C-alpha cells in the first residue's frame, strides 16, 4: 500500500474537510467520522486541520458551534464535538459573562480544563473578568478586541502574558493611542508582543502617543483606516512609530477612500500624497496601500490613469488599475477602481478591495 507523505495527507484532509462544509450530500459529520476511523495518520492530520482552521463559536446559545473559513460547521455527533473542542485552538466570544461561569455546560468544563486556546477574539460589548479569562487561557498567542478592552486587560492582568505575540485592535471603543498608552505603562507584561494590527474608520483618529518610554519588542505595526474623498493623508504616525518602537521592522498603512459624490478627481491632491510619501524616511520598511473607489460618472478617469502612469509601474485596465512605486525601504501601492452602475449598491469595501494580506488575515474570525 502506498502511503501519502505527511504534508500531502494534511492537504487532502484539509480539502475534504472544506468540501464537507459545502456539500450536504456528503454528510459533513460522516466524512469527519470516516477520517477519524481511517487510522492514526489521518487522525493526526485532522487534528492539525482543526487546530489551524476551526473556531469555537456560538457559546451564547448554551451550546457550542464551530466555524471554518467563514462557514458554520455542522457537527451533530457528541463525540465529534468533544474532539473538535479539545483540538481547536481558536475561540470567539461575544460576551464572556453569558457562559463562563456556567459549569453545568459540558463545553465550559472542557474549555476551563484544556488551557491551550491560542487565538481569542472578543466581541465589542463583552463584559470581561480579565484575571479569570487570562487564568483560563494562559497560552494566548493572538488576541482580537476593542482598544478599550485591551487597555482594561493590560491594567487588570495579574501576571505576564508570556506567550502573547499579536494584538488586533478593532470594532469598538477606544483608540490606538489609548491602547498604546496602557501598553507602555504595563509593558513588562508583554515581553514577546511583536505585532499590532489596528483598524479604524478615520485616519484622523490614528495617533501614537508622544512618550519618553519605548516599547522595543514590537516589530510590525499595521494600520487600516479610511479617509474622505480627496482628503490629504496624515503620515505623522511614521514619526511617532520611530520614537516609540526603536526596533520596528515594518509599518503597513492601508487607507480606503470611496468618492461616491465626486465626478472629478483632484490630481493636485494625489500629487501631494506622492510628494509626502517621497519625504518619508525611516530605518524600518514602510508600505502605503492607498485604495480609491470612484463613481462610474467620474469625468477624468482617463486623465487619472495617465497621470498615475507617470508615477510608477501601472497594471490593469481602464476601470481597475494599480500603480506601484517601490524603494529599498518603502513602497506605495495605489489602487483605483471605477465601479460599474450595477455595483453601486453593493458594499463599497467588498472583496474587490482585498488587501492581499491573506497571511495576516487567515486567523481572523468573521464575526
């Protein structure tokens, strides 16, 4: 009998698990059960897939649910549920107070005993008992939460978060500045924190506090924000990052703009963006991704394309194109989309604005 190599077996198991989500004809639970029964190597491969791809969710309902790649997993059999709960390393909680103390629930007992959740995502309105949460999940590597929750966690954490490497701040109260201020005060609690992601609706709210205290552990800072059409971009965050994070390796700034009401793009404003970008200098790598969407009635779309063609390498067609400008320590990627009339009422920041950060985003819970 020919045995697949371990990495190929893992790929096959991942493909079969994904397929079972979409094709009810194949009875998802039955397929998973067959993988469990197929032998030790298949069982190990399935466990790795669950560890990497499956989120524990839905704890608000008194039961527990599972999600993978944005789709709910239908696991009906009790023994499979227990396997998934034991194997999964990612947990999404909309509100901890809804279930954390209910020891009558089997899954709560398992979660309170397993201590190996590595990725935690918390809803914006969750009420959090941080000493208890951090005691239950002492091996957290990545946390997603509102900035205000991060500040509360830093103040309340009774001991060092030794394993924490990544923090994702989004969807709630607070700001990057307030979160960083709390981090600086309690910096000794995060000795291995290397990456911070921050998402905000307004670039104006993205500030870095002016402090004489530095946080040398941080290596990567990623900011995603929006600006009004034709508004200038503020790069003051670059100088703030230089001072606060002396060993920073990369600063990534993604700015979205949707010019729905403007029929004419001011080219002088774009010139200012490029001029300001040209003046940026740092020891770390800076990537600016500037993503603009325009109404189909844009009058100077062709002029805009010709203007940008002189700014760097241009790719794409007349309605969807990108110009790239790369240097040793910085890069500017300017994306332009002129939407079609039939797409006007579709969410303006849909998949066509994919930022190409699949590696960064793969661990994010869709909720």
